[in-house]
C-alpha cells in the first residue's frame, strides 16, 4: 500500500497537513479577490498585511504536505491559526464589499 516505512499515524498527519494547505489556500484566494479598500472599511488590518500572512501560511502548510517540515511544527500550527482567524473573522466582515460596495441588504444590493 504505502510501503513499510509509513505508518497509519504518518498517513493521518499527512492528511491533516493536506487539510491545512487547503484551508490556507482558500483563505489566500479569498483575500486576493477582495478589493483593497474593503479591509479598512470593515475595520480590519490592511490587505497587503493579510496577503503576506496568508502567503506564508500557505507556504508553511505546503512544506508540511511535502514533508520539508513536520505537521506539528510551530510554523504549521501558526499557519492554521492565522488562516482560521482570517476565515472566521475577516472573511465575513469583508465579504459584502466583493460585489460592489457596502449597500448590501439581507437579500442583495439595494
């Protein structure tokens, strides 16, 4: 199957690393698609800062997937935390600005 050098635990950690990479890439792609002025308008940090944070998060989780660093590395854990903060806090705040401004009602623009 995977060879005698890999255990079930290695497979679990690789799958967790892959999930972390998907989470970080999703956050980075979302941040790229949002206009720059949406971040300060929503009271969040600037877009360039979030792009740097999420870029490094994606880099570190990619390194964990290809086994350059451990899945339990402090960098991988920090990357997951940063991506989670973006997706849980920043993404909902800036989502309304993607479709053309802050005049969003509960059922769309007005």
